[in-house]
C-alpha cells in the first residue's frame, strides 16, 4: 500500500508531465500556423541627410531618398537570407548568393526570390537633419 505522501508526489509528477506534453504538442501546431513571438523593433538614427536620389547603405537596410519619398528596404534576401547589395550604375539590388534581383522599390525583377524585400518605416527629421528607420 502506497503512503499518502508518495501518492501526492506521483500526482504532482503526473501533472508536470502532462503540462510538458501539452507544450510539446502545441509547439508544432504554433509553427504550422506561422505563429512567432514578435520581436521588439529597432530604431536606427541616421544623423545626416543623403543627397536627393542617393542612398545610405546600413548593415541591415538600405535607405533611399528621391526628394519626395524616402523608403528603406531590408538587405536580407527573401530567397535564403543572404545580404543583398546595391548596384548604383544599374539601379538594382542584387543578391550575391543566387543572383536574385530587386528594383529600388524592393520588387522582384529576377528570381529565384519570389517575395519583395521588406520595407521599413522611415521618418525624415526636420530641417533635413537625417532619418529615423524602424526595423
Ligand atoms: S539567397 Fe538571395 S537569391 Fe538565394
């Protein structure tokens, strides 16, 4: 006959194992439906203006300013995640890994990438004092 103390431990252990099994069962379901924990946005300040029609190459993004519109694109290729480069002469972004090409607006020109580049929010500072990019 089991003592009451052993029964209590056994019940707690069972509940704990049930909890772990529930988490283990929910994880693949969460991945399947595409759930991910949203990350905290990073705010990057560029303290000087870029010339009209010019660009600023950041580590994770590229910023364009055509005078009226300012936009920033992720440098992470949407194919397999390599860092893309900007070819100023051709006015295109190109991935060095498999040569996907993107327009300055981030649209796919040539695959294998199928999705456009991620756009980031850009705030132009007053008196042409620079930019704030939220990635
Ligand atoms: S990782 Fe960019 S084209 Fe494949």
